[in-house]
C-alpha cells in the first residue's frame, strides 16, 4: 500500500473508493449488502490499490431515502450488521493499509429520530421543536405552507402536522431539516463526530454540506434557481448560506484534536469555483467533491475550463482538488458519455437528462476509461464509485414496480431517479446474482441486468485490457510515480480536441505526460515511453479518439 497513506496529509492525494452498502456485497443472503460482505471484499479493494473507502450511511434508518434518513447516528442498521462488526471492518481495513471514511447526514434526520418524535409530541412553542424548522402556515387558517420552497425530490418542502404547524424538509417528508442555530443540535453532532473518531474512523463525507444553514427569515424563492450565476450579488435562501462556515470551523477544531489526522470531504453542489473553495479554507473542510468536473461534457473546452478553474480556486486557499466521475446520486459515466455531449443542460447528471438521447455504450465505455485515466493524472485526490472499476453502465430498464428511489414517486413518475446506478455489483460471471449474494439467497434488492456477466469482477481479474486491470495499473503507477497525486499541473501544446498535461517533479528528469484525445480522428503522440493507455493503441505513434495515454518523454 502507498506509503504516503501513512502521512498526516494523506487526504491531499488519496484515491477513495465509495461503498454503497446495500449494493456492494451480501454475505447473509437477504438480498441486501452488509458489513460482512464488505469485510469479505477487502482483498478486492487492496488489490485495486485504493487508499481509503467511503461508506455511505450505515446507521439505523427506516430507509425512506436509502439510509440518508438517519434515526440513530451512533449505531449500525441491523440489516447491515452490528457495531462490533463495524469495529472489525475498521480494524481489518487499517491492517490492509486502507483508511475508512463514513457518511454523516447533518442537514436532516429521519422523522423516526428520537429528537423529532419528541418535537412532534411536545407541540407548538416547545423547546423540542426549536431543534427543527417548524412554522405556522400562511392563509386565513394556516392552511398554506410557510413559503414556496420545493423539495429537491419534487413537491413542496413543507409538511403539515396534526396540530396545524408545518415543518421543513428539503428532501422527503420523512427527512425533517434541523435548525443549526440551536446549540443542542451542534452539541449532538459534535458528540457523534467524536464517537466515530474514537472508534478509529479516519474521516467523514458530509452529506448536503452546502444546505445546513438557512436564511431564517425563510423568504420565498420566487423562481430563484440554483446554482447562482458567478457574478451574483445575492444569496440563495437555503443553499450555500454564509452561516454554514461557522459550523465547519467548529468541526475542524474537533478533527484537529486527533492524531493521526482526521479529515472531512464535503458534498457541496454550488456550481461556482470560488464559492466551493470558501469551504476549503485552512480552518474549514479538508476537501470537497468537484462536481463541475463530473458534470462537464466530454468536450475539450469545457473540461479544460473546469480543471483550470478548480486548480486556481483551490490553490487560492491551499487545498487540493478532489476529482470525481460518479457516485450513488448520478448516472454512471459509461451511460452519460454514451450520449451526444453537445447541448446538455448545465446540471446534467441524472439519467433523466440523458435518457432521450441515443446511446452508444461502446463509445461510453471508451470515454469513461479515458476520463478515469485523465482524472488520476490530475493534481489532488480522486473518488471511485463502486463498479466504475468494472465499467458498469447505468441500469436503465428497471421495471417501474421495482424502483425504490423516492424521486420516482415525488416526481410523479417522470424521473426514474437514482436506482440505476445503485444496482448490486456483479462479482462472478455465473450465479443467480452474479455472486452478489450466496446461491439460493433472496433476490437482490434491485434487479440486475441480464447482460452483466462479462463485466463481473472475476471475468475481468487478470485479463489484459479489462477495465479492472486498467484501474489497478493506474493506481499502481499513481503510487509509484512521485509526481502524481498532490502537486501542480502544466498544460502542453497539443492538437485541437486534445488535452495534454505534464506533472512536474519526476525523479529521473523525464517528464510524465497525460494525453487525452476527445476528438474523432487520431492525433500524433510525442516520442516517449508509453506507461499506460485507456484503450488499444494502433502502434503507429498516434492516439485514437476517446483515449488517454500516460507516457514519459
């Protein structure tokens, strides 16, 4: 394992693998992934060469939003296992040289959380209700919501309770938003951070990190869209409010109490490089996902613009960029890149934005492999969502009756939601569930496509040219080459429709270079030693379309 992973600043260069617990590996045969399955697959992760794992919520939950509705932040959901098993996983991962990051969901709780149940029982004007955002309604009898805010999943962001008051939920009605002005809310989460840090967890990924503070006057949106334009001189009332930064300064002080280093990575959808960087000042979060990179189309101009803006804005606050191509909330890169890239809407990230465009999945896979190699060449850290190392596409034909994402219901059946990127992984080319569960087990919680056998981990392991072996080789070189990971980037002159860069710092004087061809015609490569290519090279000194190559020259 990478020796740099032992350093206090490991998060500046780490490659982190996201585990979505329900879909990773099922050891007990109930059709749902679990901690025992994670433990059994640690050798796969060690062989892949990742520095850390990020585990999506594993807390007790009614699962109205796949675990992002938390009813107890200091225990384990019984479907996944026990707290003792979690301790074993942390210890075994550390023994394998892999750090452990877990999710925290601070914007909202489950409506089954003890604090919210107490708030409902206590009634209007009570101290218990001050921990959440309860308000009287508008209209003659309070029959209208307090404002016009809408849920991210569709429909109003307010639900009325039996005594007539309304509570805010920016997601599902089962996910009431917390009032982060209240000292008891802050103390509750400070205790949760310490609870898991004391158990050996190395960091947290923070869900909806840009949404915890609100404009407490709760003004109407009146059609105001988000993200705001780069030159906006006003604030959005419930996203990216300035008050969120005080919360993260408090959290950073807690993380800094520990040795070895603990870290935070924010899920921050703000769409403006300078606003994202504000979360990464030296006394706030360590890293944040670069969603602008994820959403950039497979076009050289937009991609380079995002990379340049990211590096410049992060350098201004001394933070490393953190690149990402996919996660449990977005359409898988193979399927995004399989479509025409021109003319996409600015926030295109879900299947609903792509599904009406004809797809060429061979092209999608070729581009996804090239994008991964480009990402691993960029300065900073990177995240890999489970299954990306297998080249999995989105499962686009899940029957309506099998869909479980609340987006499907709250959109009135117009948006299939995120289930297509959450389908259980194929570990073996044979078997009822491709090895996700033991033979004879319950059916997987989401149906798997019938044509995934060639993509299974055992069908790719050790096979030259497979996507799995490409990822292994890329991460091995990333560990071995001192210039990769944290550092700087220099662009090279290159033909139109290409991105060529070098990373300063090679030990032997030869320059590492990464060349990506985003055009339709081959381009000439410079002389040098080919280290790795995302696709087959013709051997005539050219780089084919939709291909990335690493070389020393």
